[in-house]
C-alpha cells in the first residue's frame, strides 16, 4: 500500500505545526521542514507525543538556494514516496510601516524568501512529486488587497506566489504532468507572525490545522484553486 508522506515547511511552529499535527492525526506520515535543528526536534517530540508518525526533519532555509537543492536531493533519497509538499514557511517582512516607508531591502528579502525560495524548492521537488502523482499546496493570502491588513512586502511576495501557482496549474494540465497545485488561505489566525493577534474572527492553529487536513483528505481535485478556509468577513 502506498504511503501518504507530506513535507510541511515551517512545521516547527504556528500554522505549519498545526497542519503537520492534523495531517498526522488523519494518517499522514510527516516530514518537518525547519531552519533550526533544536526547534525541529522539539516539534518532533511534541508531534510524537500525539502519536503522529514523524519520519524526521529536513533543513529548509528558503533564502539558501544551494541548500534547497541539497535538501530536495536528500528528500528524494530518504523519502522517495513523498506525495505532498506544503509550502508554509515564510517571513513577514516589515509589517510596521506603510508602503512609502517600506525599505527596498525589506521587499527584496521578503520576495527572496517567500517567492523565490518557495519557487526553488517547488521546482526541485516537482519531479519527485510527479512520480507519485503528488500535490503542491501553498499557504498564502489573497492577491486582492484588504483594506484592513496590507503590509506591502508580505502581500507582494504572496501575490507572486499565487501567480506561480496559477501558472503551474495551467502548465501541469497542458503538459499532462500528474501533479496538482493549489493555494490555501487560512484566514485570520493567531500566530507569532502577526504578534499573536487575537481579534474577533481570528482562529487558532488547531482549528486551521483540522480544516486543512479535511481539505487534503476530501478526495477531490483542486487544481489551480484558491481556497479560503476562513474568508475575511468585510465590515458593513
């Protein structure tokens, strides 16, 4: 029987940890992608305490392109049945300033990590995922600009990521590549990325992880879709 193996980047905390946990609770074997070994091992300890089958961890530093190639090679050798890549890891950029006070360096760094690094890892792992008729899921935010929350560097990097998903989905369909890719917006979620903001309408990582796992296990194709787990409700 084919194993269900998922790599979740940034799985040592926040939404990534919630996704890894609830994929594991639903029967998936999980690989933790993380930048820091100590944090990765601590996450593995907590996941295993929940009786989740963790296969190990892989060093994923999205700004290190050579390191990503090495990580992809190691994943192919250690976990040849990988069938799900969850691109969750990223950085917030400078969320404390408006667009005209955002430094070019902050935009460049955020794009390098959230878009270019994510693309590089996706590109490197797609041949393996293709062999396993796998899926690529990007954790992102809408490209439409919200009047309530719109940090330029972060939103720009995610808009680029959304474009990547859309282009790849069309190309996979046109070429007959057996890979499915789609994007998931968790909705307002309390994490350290937003300073653990907990306003009305916000959800926690447990709720998001549960709903994400249910989506992954629903047996349907979501090629090219942008799915909002919890849409932002507009005020009247």
